[in-house]
C-alpha cells in the first residue's frame, strides 16, 4: 500500500513544463498562442499592449507626462513589449514627449502613448484620448502610437 502511494505521489509530481506558461494568469505571455511562445523566452513577434486607467476612474487615463532624455543621436527605441529583444515599432527623438500610462513590474520599462508632433511651435499636442478618466483599466486603442520605452531614458515633467 505504501509503495503504491509513493508511486502515485511521484507520478503526480511529474508534469509537462510547457503547461506552466499557460497557467500563469499574470504572465505577459499567458494569452499568447502556444506556437507563438519559444521555450527560452519570448519571440520578438509577440506584443504587450499599453494599459491605461491604472490610477482608477477618478484620475486621467495616463497619470504622467515624460520627455526623452539621454537617448543619443539614434533616439529612443519604442518596443512592442517591455523587453530588449521585443520588436521595435518606432523611435522617439531627444526632447520628444509621451504620456506615461503604465510600467513593467521590474520598473525598467514604461508603457507610453506618443502624441504626433505639434504642427506649430507652442501648439497643444494632438488629443490622444487620455486627458479624461476611463472607467476601468484597459488596453490603449486610441489614435496615437503606443509602446514600451526604457524608463532610464524618460524624465518626468508632469504628473
């Protein structure tokens, strides 16, 4: 009887390690199709949308405004997910501004929404739909570009 119990315990401890990724509800790759997830890390074609409304329904959809600083001549890479090897979706120039909407758990990445450049000097930036509250936390699906940037290259200017 004891041997049978030990055998059952041993068999129940064995599992397919690929199932673990699919069972983690807060994993950045939890909703990704299994064929889209590599065994080592995340494929560069995967994306993680920027989330707005994290400060609640009484505050603006994105709580801060930042400006690119120390980006160099090439500018700051905007990525599809908060990882160095994620696909690059654009670049921000030195001094360019972005709404800061969320951050990665390790604080190394900021989820931003980038308004298009103002046509006239001193003009207000384009409306990206972020200046008023949203009723719940949700992915940004507005008209402006969004993505992830390295937090070390963004200086907080408002919020």
